[in-house]
C-alpha cells in the first residue's frame, strides 16, 4: 500500500457526504453540477485523471448555486497529484486552505498538502504539516496514524546522503535518526558507518530492539544451536545418518557436507551442541523458497550455503528479513553479499584479494609501479578497479593495464616491450587479475621472454593448470594469493588426514577440509557469542581456524585474511596472511 491509497480512501468518504446534500439545494442548475461531478468521480475512479481535471477545473470555481465547489477543488488537487503535477496540486490545496479555513474536511486537505510537499521534497513544509496532523487537535485517530505512516514512508525512500543533511537541518526529527540507524545497520560494514550509527543511537536514545535490529544485547545464547546446510544434493531432504553412505549427486557437495558432519561430531564431543540439518536446493529458486517455508526453518540459527544464484537469492531474502546469518563456504563473488549485512563469505571476496594484493605489492615488494593483466570479460573488473584504487591510494603511481584476448606475435612483442620498459623505470609488480588459463599462460610467456626482474602476483587457481610448473613460478618470482592454503606440515592437518583415511579409506579432498572448518568455525562462534556473533568482531585480529589461517570479519562481510605464498628452494612458503 502506498500513501496515495489514503487519498483515494478520502475520495470515497467525501463522495458519500455529497449524496447527503439536501435536494432543495439542487435546482436545475445544481443538477447540472451534480451530473458533472458524478462524471468526474467516475473518471477519477477509472484512473482517467486528466479527463477528470477537465471537468473539475470549472466545477472548482465559485458560482452561485454550486454546492460542489469545495469538493471539486479538493478532487481537482487530488487528480493533479495523481498525474504527478505536484505544483498544481500544492497550489490547489493552499487555495482551499485560504478560502475555506473552517471547512470540516480541512484535515484531509492538510494530509493531501503534506503528501504533496513530500513529493516535492519540501521537507520544511512537509514536516510542519505532518506535525499539525499528528500532534494538533486532530479528532481522527486513523488520520493521525496515516500521517505518521506517510512521514515514515517518505523518510524510508530518501537516500542516506539527504537524510544526513536533513538531520542537521532538523535535529529534533528522531524519525530521521532512526531511519539512518536502520540503513547503516543494513549496509555493508565500514568504520565510518559504525561510528556514525553509534553516535546516533547515543544522541537520540534509540532502542535498537524497537527498530528490529540485532545487536550484541540481542545475541541470544542457547543450549542447542541449529545450522542448515542448503546445498544442491539433488535428492530429497537428507538425514545426517544416511547422507555419508549415499554416492548420488555431486561428489564435491558430498565431500563438503561430510566435512561438516565430522565437525559437528567433534563439536558435540567438546560439549558444544550444534545440530546440522541438510536441505536439497536442487539449484532452484522455487525449490529453495518451499524449503524456507517449512516450519522447522524458524529454528535455524545460521545457514551454510547456498552455492548457486537462484537459491542464494531465496536464502538471502529470508536471511535479511529474519536476521539470520548465511555463510557461503566456497565463493569469492562479492555479489553474494550485495547489500545484505547477514550474508557472508567464508573466503575473501575477489575485491578483497585485489586490495590485499595491492597492499602486499607496496608494503612487502616495495613496488613503485604496476602492470595489471586481465582478460576481455567484465568478470574481473572488480579486481582490476580495486587493485588500482588501492595501489594509487596515496600516490599517483604509474599503472599499465594489459588486456589479453586473441594474442599473436605482434601483440606479444608489444607486451614484452612494455614489461621491459616498466622494469627499467622502477620496481614493478605484475598483478594478474584473472583466473582464465589463456590470460595466465600468455602472461607467463611474456614474462619469460622479457627476462626482466619483475615480481608477479597471481592466485592459487594457477595450481589447477597442468601447463604451469612450480619451477616456472619460482623462476619468475611469483607470489600467489591462497585463501584456502593447506599447510600439510601442520600436525592438525596430518592427524585429520590419517583419521579420515582410517574411517573412509581415502584421503580427504580440500572440500572436506573446507566443510569441516566452516562448520567448526560457526559452532565455536555460536557457542562463544550467540546468534549474532559478528557484532563481536571488534578488531582486526583473526579468529583461529583449525586448518586454514583464520577468519576476520571486522567491518567486513567477507574474510579479510588473505595468505600469500611464494616459492623457496622448490617449496611453497607462507609469506603473509594479512
């Protein structure tokens, strides 16, 4: 329902009053007025506002024997409002107030005028008129409530930048401060937003619970927690006992879930009661929506997954509405987070990786210039933009961008010449902002041909290509961003591998480790801090991980821990995890 509904309701109400005009006031001329009014009313109800205006305009004039003049003026203003001619509507409402200040329908006139002021963004007059409707001697409780709802409706539609300006101009308008607090809560975290939100909460004594906002105080601790794994098993809803023996479906999904099961069992042994529930999304939005409508979902404290676009959309909508965390264990796509503060990535987003690559290039490699290599698609644009933005944050450092598409000898020679030129001018880093094999292999070929002393930053996806050898990467001085790096010299990893092999007669894949770590992390955080544990990430220190390098969601919805690896004497060495 929009606020325009209320004006339509007033139209129906006032129409009823017109039928009560005494018959003796309707002489032959008045009957003509009545016929025109009835025709205008019918046109208005049909949404033919321009035609209604043509009839209402002359009816709104003062003429002897015209009992409809006030009502026609009112509906003339309303019809103008409906055609979005807000200046005409405003002028008509003001004319009514000036001519008929004691008219019994003046509250409705004031409502229409307030509505028009909001549409014109004339907030001074809109707030003043709303105050008159809500705090004045207004006998109609429904109209008072409607006016308050209208004010909230328009404040909620106003961009934050304008709301901030309005709050400075109208510091007594608590509704603006409350809307800003709500908007800041449901935005991706930033240090500035958190400080501003906290200042508003304190200055206006805002009760977050009244706004339906989760906080540390609302982070309920339970004896038993329930975590729902929304994954594409392509089976009916599964039970924990039957899933591990079932080989139907996607193998990597089953491996991921098996890791979650093992973590759930280990948490139980530690006295942390976290129940894991499996739901088959079948990669479908509608299927996922049906699952979310099941009564038991109300008791879920967190979601793991989903992995694909349709189910992600469905669970994200549910998570935002019901303020429940959802964690994607595999993706680096920041679009999964979107504007949902309850949506998280277990790994760094591609943009965060690029930001950390730029910082590493500056702080650890002392680069003074950069070459950014990408493919022809827009998929890597976030990486490219973020790297350049952070690399040039405090200085206009030279950056050359190379887009690799259909390479031939001429384009390769040009690229090689540019690499040599850049290296001769200063310490240069080459950042490959793409996971496409064509881009990566052509970049490596150009680097080898240039024989220039360059540092190269890539990603762990390079390990997936058989055309690239460790020896090549070491010779080129390559540094790889590796969010899910497993250090097999870690005693915990060696122990888990042996345990897994003893139980399942095979070695665990990386997905098993990811599934285990995801579930164990969520279980520990729920047990320690309750259902809104993100509120307790108050500094940049990461939370320890069982197998990986930790988790940090301070002012972020994706993991800020980005390990960097390099080669040394044929072995991969952890360079940094910040």
